[in-house]
C-alpha cells in the first residue's frame, strides 16, 4: 500500500482516482497525502464497498457505484494519478455468502455486484460443455478444463445444477488428476469463473484505454496485479504506449509520439508476504503519462 501511494501521489493539489475502493485502505492513505485542494474519486461495483466509502466524511472524497471502466467519464486531462488494485478483495473472499472462496460453504455467486449480472451458478446451469471448458481454460489457465466441464455437465444432468461452492470444489477435485503442491484443485476453476462472471479482463482493458485520455501530462498510472492474465495485459499496454507508433499505412509520415513512460515494476518484500500471504503473487507496475 505504501509503495503504491508513494508512486501515485506526486501533486498534493491534484485529482486522483482509486479505481477499486474495496474497504478504503488505499483511499485513506491517498487522502492523507493530499492538500485541502486535492480531490479523490473512488469507484467500486460492490454495494458493501460503496457503503464503506459513504462513511468517509471528507469533502475532498467521493465514491461512485460503478466499475472502474467508468473512469473514462471523467474530464479529459483532469487526473493526476490512477490506482488500480485488481481482482477480488479480502472482505469479498472472507465472506462465504459472496461465493468467492472454495474453502467455505456458500452460494455459488461470485458477482462483485450481486445486484446485477449473471452468477456463476446461473452460468454453469445452462452453459454448454465447450463454453465452460473455454472459460476455465482461458481465464484459469487450467489444463484439465475439458474434464471439469464434462463433470459439471454430467452432474447437471444427473442431479441438477450446482448450487454451492463446496459442491463445485468437490466436483473439480474429482476431475483434476494432479495439482501443484500446496494448491487446492479448485483454485484455477474458481479464478476463471470469477473473472468471467465479472468481465474483469475486458473491464481492465477498457479502463487502461480510458486512462490515457483522463490522465494529465506527468500523471501516474499505478496497477497492482495478482495473476499472470492481468499482469500480461498491463505489461503489454504500458509497453505498447511507451514507444513511438508508426502508421504502417503511411510509412513516411512522422510517428505518433509515445503516450506513457514506464517507471518501475515492484514485487512485495519477504516481510510483506510473511505478514500478508495473499500479497505473494502481486506485481505493481508504474507508468507516467507523457506530454504527447
């Protein structure tokens, strides 16, 4: 958290975005670094997170019940820094009623905003085997995606759709033949369904594209990723916009100037991982908007 906010806040009078409020740890630290003229806009899909944000009594702060792709609605060139802390939050994982964890019995939901969209249970109740296998393979990087999808379809036909997290975890454990030491067999499948249900990768790409428009020159983009699918998108986005672009249709035209400058890549320290094991896979990337 400290490294992220240190990298983000370079202008105490500026307007900043906490794109994934969660329970507000980053937001409170950002507000402590801002002057009376500074401003912080937070986004979150989760109604519980929005309720936590509404409890912050600070005239410099506002929270919006929207996914962070909506940051594109902010005025062009108005933002001094954007922080994206990707993935599911600890309160979401730790609440069995939300259905994110295979370690607790709960409804098979997984929606970050349970007031809208299709739950994981609803998707698995009707999706064909090919589609389930594609989701589990592409979003979970699961090599046993086809056996898992077939097992879900067979269970659906024999005893009806899956309804709980424990039912899905047990079914996956029976379909996965081997797994890395220390990793639950259901880990990749639960990740895949969560990403798919919440359209996380599509929203990330949309938000990154929007950041180029709303960031002012020298504004900072700070993104914390927790798995390779997210980090690959962020890494490639920063790399693509950190070089001059040549229009192949007009090879003699002057190249468009780069829009970002990569600043740093940071991984958690051993001490941080010891204190918070969920941070072990985190990668933080920092980029700065150029004058172009």
